[in-house]
């Protein structure tokens, strides 16, 4: 059953914060459903590879991985 998450994305090139509600099975899946990391984003070409690399990362490790790429993604589950 899919859960509801809020996914926040900050791009350090333009310091723009966007937050979106997505539906996913897990927090790890939700990370890659924001429009800035999704299938229509600039990440699309390597998205599957990055999803695999980060699938087992906890939130802190994923934040560091993102920070090394000049962006941040934060995910929070939202109860209905």
C-alpha cells in the first residue's frame, strides 16, 4: 500500500526550495518521485543508477550523498 510523503528539494545553484506530496511504498522510493529527481528531470538519464546506489542509505547518508551533488532532498511521511 502506498503511503503519502512530502518531499522537499533544494537546489544550491539557485537556492530554490520546492516541496511536493508524492505517493510511494517507501521513503527511498519517494526520494526519486519529486519533479526535480523524477523521470522528466535532468536526473532521468542516470536516475535508475542513482536509485540503486542510494536504495539502502538511511536519511543521513542520503543527505550527505545529495549534498555532494549540490542539492538536498528531505522526505517526511505524512499521516492521513
